[in-house]
C-alpha cells in the first residue's frame, strides 16, 4: 500500500490519527514477524460530495495524507 503525497485542505474538517501500518513488501522482516511500521500521523478528510435528488449532499470520497512522526500543531490530544 502506497500513500500518495497530497496537500491537506485548509477549508475542510480534518481528522488526525496516529497509526501503525504494514508496508506490503514480501521480504520485510518486521511485517512478517507481525510487527508494523510506525506509529505515524495521518490526516483524513472528505472530498466534495454531489447533490442528492431529495436535497442535501452525498458524502464525498474519503482521502488520507501521510503527516509523519511529529504530531500536527492543530491536532487536539484526546484525554
């Protein structure tokens, strides 16, 4: 699984998550032993949706962007 480098929009609600991931490489010793890489920060948001016939909007496509190991400044720490 590869993460595409995307610009994070400033006009959307962004959700941040701290996650571990597998790289998908067949010869990765870390993934083959059940461990994952990370944890790393990722940003999630929805693209524009389309209008529904009955009013309102359908939710757009979920997008994600890799942030890195450092917590984003606008991410709020959950207690």
